């Protein structure tokens, strides 16, 4: 399909009933119009798993939280019951790749930005709304997904659907005060990201328990939980998993509220077993983008804070990241989280947008909205497939103990451009072959993959 035809099709779908969209997706053949479908050059583990995917929406309330948006200049911060909308994808009854749905989202950067108004759009998905869950293989490990600032729970639907098809329950949060539609005071995001992650973990454990009476009953093994965060979501995930903030950062949230997220001030939930941090913001010592130019040695983190991150962690970053920064930012976090087994996937010439779905058709009239999703040097469907591959390998290894996933991460040479393909006549590798597992010949290009063990 030509690019112009694809955009026209998506634009029309955004104006039509779900029944028409369903007709477009009746076949399960791949289509570049559906985020997450595999390109012909997609690596092995990007393929959908054996399960059909169900999806449902939860409305949760975390009582008695600090209302940072209404914080006075002086005095105590009022409290409120904090609402959170959470989308949950899970293994369902049916054939892999079956199902059709649309996810309703908006573009923009908050409710009152005239340059980026809240323009509605639809994203197509291969899932079935409120489908009957599959009982085969459960309960399933839990993956909590946290978007950027601003963002939405649908920002990485290519990944959430894909993981659910492989036997994970995936809960993606709309972080209040931090979505495209309700963006508010940044201090709320600074404080609430790790708190939201922890609250949703507890609620998913409660709802997913065998005797809960919830539609998710018996589905969730919260004792095997991973946090997946992008940008500010990565910032929050690292903190929730143990990377406490340095004292220099406390003044950024009113009334010293950020003190509760310093190293030693909180206990890490032991159910968190792994973290995937896409371009995690906050590791740059200058702490760019918030109107201040101070920070600890590692931005929001000091040496003790990074040392307290002890769960296996995968960082994913572009080496031209101009928001979270690569050198002196994400790379520094990777190198100095010395007590964690960690991996770092680097996309050469990529900037900050390595994690989202491809740009929606509705963004084509706005440079800012388009660049909220796009990577100029990369095809986004390609990046989506690569993320599916590497995240699957990491979570299969760390949450499911599948040792067969290790070769996809422990590659023989860290720079894919340096791979040497050396094969026998029967196609088997020779001793000097340095190909990456899961990649067809000539398809591993522009990627780096590093691993560091705890000290």
C-alpha cells in the first residue's frame, strides 16, 4: 500500500463506525496500518505469541493522595482521591492475531495549548474488548506500562498487545495530570509516577487473585512483575524499583513531598522483578527541560540512589537522544547502576522517540504532534518490531525463567554493524560467526546491545 493511501485509509477509519474498521481487519494478515504487525525483516521474537488478546478498561482510585496541582505557595498540600484509568491486555480465548478494536486517543500537549489542540484520533488494534480470558498457562506475569509526559495508556499498544499474546497481563496507566488531554503541573508527574506504579501493582494483584470475583480473577501473578516505562515513565519505573532520588531534587516538588522518594525513605515492592526503561528522563546532570540547571551527579539520582537499583534492568535509547540525553544521561545510568544486571539497547541516529506507536494520520498536519511520535532516521514500524523482540527476550528470561531467551540478549559482538556472517554449506554457523540470534541475514543494522553484571 502506498504511504498516501495508507494515511487516507487511516483518516477514513477514524471517522467510521467500529464495524467498518472490523471489516478492514477481518483477516489476520499483517498490515502496516496496525501498530505491532511484523514487517518482513522483523526479528524472530517480534512475532505475536500463541494467544488471542483481550482488552478491558479499569477505573481505579488511589485515596488520600497529595494534590500537587492545587498546592499552595506555602503550607500543607491538600489531599484528594486520585483517579487512574488503566487499560489491561491479557491472553484470551481464540486464535493468535484474531480480534479487532480501536483505541480512542487525542493529540496535543494538555487541554489549553492552541498550538497543539486535543485532536481526537483512533488507533487500530488486534484485540477483543472484554474477551473471555484464556485459562491455559495462567496465572500470567504482570507488566505495568507507564507513558511519557504527556502521553497516554495507548502510546505503546504495539507492545502491550504483543506481550499479552505471549502470556503476560499488561496494565498500561493513564497518569492523571500527565496525559495529552489533562497535562498539568509537572511537579505532579515528578512525584506521582512511582506512586502510581506501586498502586496499580497492588490493585492488579488484588483484582487478579483467584478469589477476587473480578473479570481478571486468577489471571495475574503479581509476584512476577515488570515495570516498563518511557521517558517520564522510565524515570518513575527506576525510582519504584529502588533508584532513590538525590537530595538536590527535593525542591522541585512543593512542601518537600519528593523526600519520600529519596534513597532509604521507602521500601521497594519485592514483587518487582525487572524494569525496561525506554529513554528514561532525569539522568542528565543538568536536568534539562524543567527550567533549572542543577542536579546530582546523575541528574535526579546520586550514587547511592543508583546503587540501590538491584533488579535486572534493560535500558533502550537512541544515541542522539536530545531529551533524556545519551552520553551523560541514559548511558551514564546504565554504567553506574552497579548492583543490577543490566542491558542497554542503542538505536544509532535515533532521538528520544524510540518507544511510541507510529505517528497517527491525524498528526500529519502538525509538526509538533508528528514529532511526538516519529524518529526521522528510522521507520517506526521497524523500531516497534525491534522493541518487541528485545523486550520479549528480556521478560521471558527474567519473569518466566526461559533460558532459551538468553542468546537473544548475550550477543557475540555489541555493534550489529560489526557482525560477521560465516556459515557452512548447510547453513549452520562456523566458529567465527558473530550473527545475532533471531535476525535474518542483512537485517541487523544500526543497533548496539550491551550487558553489564552486578559488581
